[in-house]
C-alpha cells in the first residue's frame, strides 16, 4: 500500500488580474513527516484557467507551477512519473481564487 501524504498548497497571490499569474508551491510529505524524494511527480488540476506545467517534479518536497488567472479551484496530489495519481493518497489540497474584472 502506498504511503499517505500531507499536501499543502500555497500561492504568491490570491487575487489576480485577467491573464495574471501566480506561483503555486505544493509541499508534500508523508504523514509521518518524511520528506519526499527529489523527482517525485505531483499532478496539478484546475477548474478554470491554466496550470503550467500540469505535472511537476518535487525538489526538497516541493513542486512549483504557474497558475494563469480565472475563477478556479486548484488541487494537487502526488502522482507517479507518468502523472497517474497514487491510490489512497487522501483528498487533494484545494485553494480557491477569484478573478478580478
């Protein structure tokens, strides 16, 4: 059985202008507190806007992507090297953004 993970998502900005961007940092550790090995892949998804890239490797238990503005809900979960989500990894961490008009 794969380990359970603690996933924390933080962003550089929570309010963005149209077509604005924010840096997203996903910090993932095992529930025991053990950091992930460098190169473990995290898959990012959004309901609106764009996440670039959609799959990012970890470095020191963190994965970095860019979010392009929209009204979105971003989620992040640990994945294998092909971007397949680990089963039983728990609920993804979610963070809402609101577009500025």
